[in-house]
């Protein structure tokens, strides 16, 4: 009997040790060599059934050999070229109507991320639930996949709209004073699919329950960071990821954004106020969405950058001759006086095209600590 109990205890300890190692391996933190954290955004894969699924909106000479496999190849090329520390899939990961089996489609769609052993996170779009699983079922499957940091919903909130509302913390460099503190906060939200209110047509929106969770989480993260890092003025910067763009994305024209706008902004037909909620919170520096495949711009409104990624997947509408693309975001830490690493100094972005050279376009700084500090210190006076 004692031998059996000892064996059970040993197996439990081995399991707990393996679980701890897995959690540590998937813990997000800045890289010690360059003081960077690199995020690859993949928007609108629209994955179907693999090599039997044809491409949409490509040149005639591409059609005979083009399929979901092209989407897979593009992800693999991006991973090798950019070496991201996190891959974020921002919805419409599978194209429900053309995926005969949601589980098989998701397994194939996320396979490059899984095989790379890079942590990844996903949220839902408006098409993910149109195959053989419900919206909740799709998110539950994602949460159970290897190497994912995706979560179904906050464990401490029982009543929240949608599936896939969660946050991730990115800690400072191992051995630094901020090694156990989140210096970059990532918010993921379910922007819904379609309105369920008869009098409101069109797409879904971020609901009050989700905004309450965001407000509470942002407040808690700011309080923890300001207390533990001795920061006096600035909270750790945050980035938000969801699928459907906010109505505020329509605020820009060609004079005040970087990138391209080739279609209308397909936001909800009502404004639920989430942009105002983020402005009030003060920590989110940029928002990244998908949904509108041939929009790929970034514009700044009230100190928050609103960015599209541009369409990634080949079984999705696009524009023939207009390359599929992916967005990179890189946050960089500042050097301290003693040669160590401190808080986040800047956040920049660019896009890569799926062409022969993975061409880089539209590099821009989204936020920098120095410019933010200059705005705070600017004196108020008469013009």
C-alpha cells in the first residue's frame, strides 16, 4: 500500500513539475538580447479545408495552384523572417461555411504556430462559428490547443458577453528589476458577430459587461505597476486586439493615417462607447483589428492608434494584385543608467507583404515614452 501511495505521489509531483515548466515556458517576457517584444498579427485567415479550398481575388495565373496552403506558407515565412515572441490571430480564423469540420480546419489553420513552439493567442471574428461548432465551442477548442495562451473568459467573472475576453502580461527581462512585473499589457476582446437586437442592423459590438471587465483589469494593472515599479507618472502601455473595427476608425482620411483605405469601415451600426472607455483608462496606446481585408492603415485619435492589419488569408476577399499582408508590432525597452533594462521606451509597427521578398512597408512609431512625456509637460497658455 505504501509503495502504491509513493508511486502516486511521485507521479503527481512529476505532473506538477511538468505543468510548472510549461507555464514558465509560455510566460511572456521581453528578450534580453535586444530588449524587444515582437508580436505578429494574423488577421482573417478564412481557412477552409486546406489544399482543396480555392483562393479568392488573386491574379488569373495564380488561381490553378492557389489554396489554403498559400496561407499556411505565408505564416511559416513570417515566423522565420520576424521571429515573433507572440502570434496573435484576430478572428475569422476559419471561414465557417466552407470548413466542413471546424476542428480539422482550426487544427490546420493554427498548425504553423503550434509547430513553431511560439506562444500564440486568438480571438473570434464573425465567421468562426459558422461551421460545425458554436461560438463557445470554437473558443473552447482553441483554448485546449498546444502552446496557446488563449482563454475562454476571465475566470473571476461569471457574467460577461462573448467568448475570448482575456488579458496577457508581458514581463520585463529576466534578472532585471521588472522581471516579475508586467511592463506591457495585452487586452483581447470578443467584438461579436452580428447584432441580436432586431432594431439594430449589422455587426456586433463590445458590450457593457466587457467594458466593465476592461476597466477593472486596466485599473488593477495600473495600480500594481505604479506601486511595484516606483513609476510616478505613467502606467505600463497597453495594446488591444479584437476583430470588428470601432466606429472611430471612420475618423481618418488620407491626410492623417499611414497605409491604405480601400473600402468602407465595417463597424457596428451603433457606438457602444468602448473607444471612450479606452481613452478614459489611459493605458492603451494602440488597437489592432481585422475584418476589413483591404484596409491596412493606422491613424491616431486622442493618443490611441487605430490600426488595421490587412487581409492575410487567401480564401478571403481581397484585391487581385494587392498582396496579402501581416502586421508586426515591436515594443522596445529603455536602457537604464547602469546598463540594464527598464520600462517600455517605444512601440513601432510595420507590415510585410506576401511577395518574393516579404517586402516591409509603412514602418511607423506608434508611441514613445519621450513624446508622451513631452505632451504631459507642455505648459498651458494662450495661443
